[in-house]
């Protein structure tokens, strides 16, 4: 048991570091970067695209992908090692490309023909084109397959009508992966079909949603008589759910650790060192110490779980299901730590931003936490996934399972 | 990255599981519950034949000299099996105290007997309810004579020897503390069996009245030595706790799959699924923390105090939750004497208290964080 690289891993790490030293400057200070800022700031976005192109030319943009497609046909462990080394350099985060490269393009690569792949993979991996994922709807959140956006075929052309919601980065995207209902007369999972489309074409109306936190990371998108050629279909007609599962599998691998704005036990301790409570310094208060320890063991447990996952990857094994627990732990911990920190701040805790202790970090964490507990699979859906896919428990009774979609009861 | 046990270590674990599945079912535990309680002497002898007590004891002292990682995998299996033997008292505490603080002569004299299973040992700190602190230790070691009372000493009736935290001088606080090594069959030792939350892990109150005893380690280092031993035991016990917690999850799952209510398996209700998913999350976090503790223990890393406290807190929380929610998942039948659920419920608390409660370990954990950030 150790934390060392294997000889091959050490060699790759040295190569990656040498290349990074030749193409970027070491990071001096850790700045908190909001991924959405990068997209809304044209200069930052330009830098992000340039860096993405440089990496793609070398094959470091998507290391596990084939040569010529932004990768080197490398191992998942090599991708992790590159990420670790890259994080030490002052380079753009590239979060604008995460959904496209993490979810949409892998789906295109799995289901589309060579001509489509030749057209779309390279511009995406080089940062020239940004993709978003159009699955959730006002009437289909956790129950994604209950979506209602209709695609109707006439000759070789499909007409799309409906709306999507909670779409991250849609306002900055060039293309979208779109899940539609093509047959409402069969049970819900069987009447779906996947497409890709240009987000810039007529009839696509993107409207940012103002969140409870005040930020606008998500969008609602309205489709009005949008025309798509049948050549932009991804997978067979009626097979959309199977295609979507490929995308979602990639999503669960992408969403997870590293979230929560870096707010954790260390920041809570930093605050507790500065505050006085009824019986003395907060850091010496027994109740505060109990809480710190409770959250520390969850953070540390997650960190070492990640190392177990990396060990499996390093040995060429499939990571175990332990990878699926990260977001459940991180999201509620963020909410709880933030709320507790504000309790310690006391009456001054109602302040936000620069008026609050530690630049309002805990207020910000608390305001964003509800979103993290919902996005990319709610806490409840993730528990279902662990129960069903990891523990092998039976699915809940599905009253809509064998019922044609247009006969399924729906709320208002 | 190699944050896992080796193939050889996993083989030891598999062998241990196979051995215990044949020699130690819950029937073994139940027999003790239905009788007078205590340990299973036949199982102890068989475990001794396997050489498990000597897993981490150096060869020069009669052990196998394998190491702590090997002892961790054995501990997990003992925890899974609820093995009713004085293994933790003898191996994680008594032997570790000898290794940490004993002279060469003391080690040569006693460790081979631990390794062969001839000697049962234990470790005694608490003198009453509440926190164990330097100021609460009143037992004295003076002129080779031990006096005072220790309470709730696990395996205290069966043990041949004990390591006792005592006051070796009149100095206050830590400076006066010293570990004492005492033969429990000697004159001046009075033992009384006390009721134990887990009858398969018995306990005793022990009164010393001028009993012959020898110093184990230096005067003034008793508290630090005891803390060191507790850190080692915390990591090893965390593996027992993780093993027990995993069995609780498996039991709850099996029952929920076969128990039908309202026309379907209760495992299909989200109230049950989410409970089991939470058990799984807690167990995985506890396992990962225990692995880090194992790494720190096996390499003698300076992170050991933090790693041991985290392993301890995480594993205690996981086993407590899994044991109580396993009963809840079973419903009324889970609360009966005939069901096995209560064995785990009781063992989870026994293990959670015997090395000191969560409160104490959480305080140590945060103390270590304060030091590392200072």
C-alpha cells in the first residue's frame, strides 16, 4: 500500500510535466474561478479555446480518445495524471467544454457514422464548438423519460416543438444533444429518439433562468417548429432511451468530486479560529469540534475513496461503484457546513459578500447548495441508483411502465 | 497509485473468511449469549493454530512478522464473524503495548506466548464513568506494587496479564503516569465479572491491592504510550467495525429482498432503499478511512494520530448506523432474541466504547488538525 506512481505512470507524469512547462506558466496563486464567468467573458473564452487547441494538437485534450481526435489512446489513469499536473499551471479551466466532451461527444462517437464524427469531434475537442445536453424538461426532471418535446417526421425532415430546462451553458453553445418523443402511443421509454442540432438555428429560443442564488447557470430552451434533417438522428428511432443512458453514464463519471466551491472543514476551522462564543474561542468549543470531526471524516473518506478508484484504474480494472457516492456526500456537507458556519457568525451571519466574514464564502455556499443537491441527479435519484445498481435492490413499482405515454396520468 | 491491499494480503483475508465461516457462525455467538457469556476457548485455540495472534509480532519474538496490513485484513474478518475471542485485547492492545513500550527482556518473555495463543492479555485505563484523563488516573505503581481499581476491562476475567495505566510518582498530570505490567493471577488482584452490553465480549472490574507489578516503559511516558497503543488499536478495530457494518448491510438487504409487504418486496420501497444506500455510503467512507489508517500504521507515518482518529470515528459511525438500521429494516422480528440482529447492535456499541467514545476521538482528531494547520 503506497501512493507512488508505477514506473510507467511516473514516466508519463514526467512527459506531461515537461510538455506543460514548455507551454504554460506555473500557477502562482489559486484563484476561485466561476466556470460560468469564463464563458461570459469573451477574453477568457478566447484563452480557453486557444489552450484547448494546443492540448488537442498534442493529444492531451482527451487523453483516452484515439490519436487524431484530441487524444493519444491513453488510459484513464494517464488522464488523471495529466489533470493533476495541469492543475499546477496557470491555464484556463476549460469548463465550457466539459459537458460536450464529457457527455455529448462520447454519445456521438458511440452512435453516429464516420462522416458525422469527422465533422463534429475535432471542432469540439479543439474548443471551436461548444455543446450542451437537452434532456430535462419542466415535466420530466428526475423522471427524464417522461419528457414531452415532440419530434414529428415528414419525409426526411423532423419538426421539433416543446421545451427543455436546467440546461447548463445553453446560451454559449453551438450544438445540443436533444432527446425527443417521437411516438406517444407506446410506453414512455420506447417512444424516444435522440438528435443533435444547431443551437443557432431558427426556432431555438434560449432564456437564462435566474436561480435562487441569484446566478444564472441554467437555461430554459423553447423549440418552435425547428427543422432537423433525419441525418442528425443519433441512434435508431425509438432507441433514444438507450442512447441517453450512454450519455448519463458519462455524466455520473463527470459529476462528482471537486464540487462545492472548495468550501470544507479547513474553511470552517479558519472561521472558528477567529470567532468568540459564549464560552471562549469557537475552535475550543466542544460542539464545534464534534461537527468539524463529523465533516472531516466524510471529506477524508471521500478523498481516500477516490484514491481507491484511482488504484483500480491504475491496475487496469473497472472502478467499483464507490465512485457513485461523491455527490451525495459533497452536496449535503456543503449545505450543512455553510449553515453551521453562519450559526457561528451569529447575527452578523445575515450579511453577504464583502460585508460578511470570509468574503461571504459560507453564505455563497449555502445559497448554491440546494442546486448542487439537485443538479446531475438529485440526492434521492442517486440513492436509488446506489440501491438498484450497486446493491441490486428491485426497482420501485412503475405504474407507467406498460402504459402508452399519452395515457399516463400527469399533473398540471 | 497503490491504495489497496496486495494479492497476498487478499489471500490471507480469503483464508481467514473461509476459516471463520467454518469455525465461527452466529451459532457460536448465540451459544455464549444463551450460556454464561464470555469467549469461545475452542475457537481461540484454533485461531492460535492458524498463528493469527503473531501476525504483526516480529519473528524474533515468536511472531510471523508479516505486518500490520496483514493484521488489518484478519481484523476485518474477525469483525465480520463477530468472533467471540479475546483477540483485540490480547493482540491490538496488550501486544502493541509491549511492542511500543516494553524492554527487550519483557518482549522476549511475553510476546512469544502471545503469538502462540498461550497468553491472554488486556489493557486497563478507565477507573469509572466519564472521560479518561491524566487527572482521573488514581491507580498507583510504587516500589513494584500496583494499587487501585480499573473498571470495565474487556476480557478482564480471562486475561493472564494486563497492562495498566497507573501513577508511578506523585507528580500531577501526565508527568506522573506510567504503564504497569501485571500478572493477573498474582496475589493482591481481585477480579469481578460485570455485566457486558455484548455478552460475547465480557468485561471485569479489577481491584489491585499491592499486587506485584513491573514498569512498562518510562515514568512520565505512560500517557503517551497509552495513546500510541490506542491509535494502533483504533486502526485495527476500525477494520473489525467495517467488517461488522458490511454484514449488517448484507443482512438488511437479504431480508428486504425476501420480505413482502403490501404485495411487493420491501426492498422496492424507497424508504428502505435510501436507508440501505446511506448504509453503503457510510460503510464505503469508513472503509476508505480505515485504509488510510492502515497505511499510516504500517508505515509508521507521522499522520498516524489523525489517520487513526478518523478511522475510529468513521468506522464507529458506520457500524452504529448499520447495526441499528439493520434491526429497523427487519421490523419486529429484528428485535427478537432469536434473530441475529442484536448481536451486531451490541457489538457495534461494545467496539464503539471500548477504546474510548467518539467524543474523545473527535477532540483528538480536531487537535491533530489544529496542529497540522498551525
